[in-house]
C-alpha cells in the first residue's frame, strides 16, 4: 500500500519530492542544511538590505559637506545676479564708455577696443590671464557686457605687467552691450 501515514495525502510534484527527501534525511543532515539555509538567508539580507544602507549612512556626511559647499556657491551666484539686476540700466553710450575705461585701466596697452553697433570687439596682444579675467568680470558688472565670442591663443611673449614665465593671451573677444 502507498497510503501516507497518519491519514495525510501524499504530496505531489516537485514540492512533494523535496518533502520526501527532507523526511529521508538524518536529523544531523537536516540540522546542517537548516544552518546553511539560515547563513545563506542572513548573508543575502546583509548584501541586499543592510550593506547599502550602511554605505549610504557612512557617505552621508561627505555628501552633506559637498552639498553645503555647492549651496553656498549657488547663493553667491544668486546674490551676484540680484546685484546685477538692481543696477540701473545703462545706455549703449554709457556702457561703451564704461567698457573702454575698464579696458584701459585693467588691460592697458595690451588691448584695443573697437565698437560697431551693440557689438564690441576687443583685440588682445600678450594680455595676462589674471588681467583678462578681472577685466571680463568688471565689464560684465559695470558695463553689463556679455561675451559672445572669444578666439584666444596663448602667446609666448610676456607683457610688461605679466611675470616673464607666464604667457599671455592673443586674439579677440567679442562682447554684446545691453
């Protein structure tokens, strides 16, 4: 007879075969397989759930510092934009005069300014990088001029205002006035 003991029906399919094999194992083998299954389950739980969460927790302070720095930079840009918006509107003539004055002050004889309509072309010859950066910032703040195009190459010749080992910039910068 193939009747199952204690009045239970015999399980069928793959699950039934596994249950029969489990019942056929010795208690020591069942204990070993149970322990291996628990170890595998705990390892899987660690790998899927706990380890990524702990890694995120460890890197949170570094990310917070980076985001705080980025926030401060963005707030600085916001205050700069608000300061630019609050400045009075300039006419093209006033903006051109302010641009020419700043070019003469910051760039000296290394730059030549030519105006055609609302576009200003500044030709550079051996201009130091620091002076050029300061002049561009001043041109934007004071004359509300926006760079439209720049064709610059590094020059080997040093200018009187630059250190002998620091190359300057040759080329042109096209700006648009408001």
